[in-house]
C-alpha cells in the first residue's frame, strides 16, 4: 500500500491546495521520491505543483 500520496491527497482535501502545509508536504514527497531514485514518481507529483501554485497567483 502506498500511503504517501494518500496523505498528501488528504491534506489537499482537508486544508486545500493553497495551504502552506499542503505545498510543503507535496514538496517533501517529491524530494523523497528523488532521494529514492524514482524520478518518474517525483515528476508525477511535481506536475501537480504548478496547478497548486497557479491558484496562489
């Protein structure tokens, strides 16, 4: 079972995409996948980041 994405998705639902904790958790997940040498997974989650950041502008 993969709990990291579920946790981030839960934060997005509970706090919203623009909440700092949501963005921080998403960045942490991306960094974790990069450290694990899983660039495809990191890129999947990185693709969601511009959508979230665009809401802030």
